[in-house]
C-alpha cells in the first residue's frame, strides 16, 4: 500500500506515471526517428552494386547500318554503294555483287591510339576488355 501511494501521488497537476510516460515516450519517439533516419541515410549512401564485373564479359553492339543517313566527319566522304553485277549468269547460276566505300570517320567506330599518337597501338593490339 505504501508503494502504491508513492507512485500514485501527484506532481503538480500530473500523476507520477504521466510524468514518467511523457519522459519515456519523448525519448522513445526521438530514438525511433533517429534510428529510422540513420537507416535511411545509410541506405541512401550505400555503394551501388557493380554489375559491370560479371563472370562472362558481354559485348555491346553499337553498330548502325551503312546508308545515305550515316553520319560522317564533316570533311569525310560519305558512304557510297554501287550496285554491281546482278542476275542470272550464262552458266545458269544467280550472282549479285556490290561495291561500297566509306570514310573511316563515320558512324560508330573506334580510333586506335596510332591514329593520334606516333608509335601508338593499332586497333588489333587493343584488348576487348
């Protein structure tokens, strides 16, 4: 009984339990939001998974068709297609051939270091990795 009277006593206009509850709940709410915001901050700052290092290398095909719409360096000759010999030959077989030409600075391409550097590597000397 004595303990009940002490804990049920009033402090100002509030009971002892109300005062304790307010202090605990304020600390609890503060800690709860601190933990939540810290977790969100850590989640937002994490390093993205590096998906480029897969066990099997993959090649990205960035080729575009050769045609009159192909983009070239301003002073380069554009793509040209000359229709060759098409048709049925005297021997009875079908044959079709074309001739094409294009400047090297057009469309998607790779410039080897030798293109800009004396003694640089040629394109076949550059590993695909």
